């Protein structure tokens, strides 16, 4: 994805999750995205309910790491020479120049678009066309949202997204959680536009729940470029019959061989469960995926001739084709 150190504009002009919103507070925070370092901070005195700002993690003066600095009086302060930058990225103080001295007009930060959505911090290193993907249930008071926190997986973001688009691995990779009794035969995969953001398909599957009971679930799984995957579930049997659940899986490429991962769950049931108890089963499923993926070297070939694909891989093939056009327009 980053061969030769070049990252296409198509890949830069996207939204990526770089931090859990609760982890960005009084101190600036360093993140790495697409092989480059960025700093995220809250200009409003570090208040956890304040806005998010982001920029490349280097001071324009002598390239000191801004993430090692502080936030004071709403400004990001470089730890090297104390230069201070306001919420718009403009340098407002050069201590060595003395009071009232003019600030060089080029002394400003190249701010990145930044958003806080679903308890996550999203940034774009380029010029995004649109906003992070919409989860309609987030605006519905009947649904409770729980965010899982950020992990680093030692695998390619392309491998992860391919895996999350796939159900054929359930009986094998997830034999310890949902998949031990899942039928390995995958029916017809008819890929469609599920809504304004996600492309995917609908299916019905019988899997085990956290209680060990076989539950029939009507599901849809879809992707939003570049690396977001959403699964919607309606329980058709068991004690939750008729209830719904939404799972958003977010993958962010740190570099070619490591990625950030988090997931967010919305449920219109089990509101009284402690958050960690609600997340535990999905964490176990994710750990099974991680164990498998970290054994597979390199990025997933974007050229579909680089792998052998069958009917159950149709959604992944569609994602790879769309992603390939994103990173190499005109192909």
C-alpha cells in the first residue's frame, strides 16, 4: 500500500480513526497514520468535551515533536523552544523573540480535518470528500453505544478489512466463540448498496451467542471505504428475538504491517449490562481474528488474480476493486 513511500491522494483524502476520544484530554497525543506522525489535541484547555484538533507532529521551527509538548491557555506549546500555536494553527508566541515581536507568517501548522464521532477521533491527512460513515442508530435514544478502545494489530489493514467482509471463516477461526456449529456452506452473495455509505449483502446465519445457545440472526455486512466494516443484526430466535445490534469495525493503517483496530457496538437491549461485560464476547471474537491475521505476512494483493476467490468472497472482491480504484485512479 505504501511501496516506495508514496501514499496516493485518494488514500489520504479519507477519514481514519486514530484514537479513542476519552484518551485525548489535557495532553497532546501522538498518532501514526499511513506511515506519518500526527498530533491530536483539544485546544479548549484539554476539556474532554472540547473540540479536537490535529496536525503533523512537528513544529515548523525546528521540527520538535509537538505531541511531547503541552496545551496552555488554549494553545499547543512546542517542547523544544516554546512556540505556541492557537486552535487555527497560527503561531501566537515565539519566546526567544521577546514581547511584541512579529511572528513569521509561515509559522503555522497545517491543520488536518478532525472529527469526534461515536466516541472516536477521526482525522484525514488530505481533503476528505464528505464525513465519516453514518450510523443511523447513534441518533436513536433506544440504542446504547459502547466503544471498545484502541488496539494495535500486527497485520495489514487490507488483510483486516478482507477478513471482516468474510463469513466463510466463522466455523474455523471462530470455533471457540460463535462458529463451532455454523454451516460452512455460504449461500449466494448478492452485493448491493445498503445505504448511502455502506456496500454489502444480506444473509441469515445460525451462530452461538455468549450463552452458548444457537441463535438465528438476519444480518447485513458492508464496507465503507477505505477500511470501515459494519454488521447489522436482527435476532430471529432466542431470548433477544426481534431485537437489533450494530457493530462498526474500524481499521487504520499505521504502516504496511501494523494497524489500529477498534469496534463500536449499538444495541437496543441489555442496557443494564456493564460495558465490559457487554463487550467481552465481541472482544473474544476479535482476538480469534487477530490470532489468525497476525500469522499472515504482507498486505492482501489488490489484484484479484493474486488470490483464488470463490462465491463467498464476492464482497471482499468488490471492496478490493473499489479500494484499488481509490489508491490508483483510472485502473
